[in-house]
C-alpha cells in the first residue's frame, strides 16, 4: 500500500459521490414531475432510496480511504514503510 495509490482511490471516491448526488437530485426532479402529472411514484421513490443507500456506501468508503491515507502518510513522514 502506498499513499499515492490511496490518493487516486480518494479522487475516484469523490467522483462517485459527486455523480451519486447528481443522480439523486435528478431522480428527485423526476419524482416531482410524476407527482405533478398525477402518476405513481412508488418505483421512482424506491429507486431514489437505493441511490441514497449507495451514496452512503460511497461516503463510508471515502472515510475509510481517508483513515488509511492518514495512517500511510504518518508512516511515510516518520520514515516507516508499509509493504
């Protein structure tokens, strides 16, 4: 493991989080439109909940990456190495 690789993973996690948030916002707009047009929203709301659950997983993964990155950077700073 090295800090550079984890920084790349962090950037990827940030992209996933941003994309998930944008997708959830889009789904909310779809639900609003369905409501305005008097359509059922059960499936759309269920999908939004699944998206929100995925977002939570992405955010937890990001937190884990940050914790690992902090550890790796501290080890590197102190002359330690993890291999």
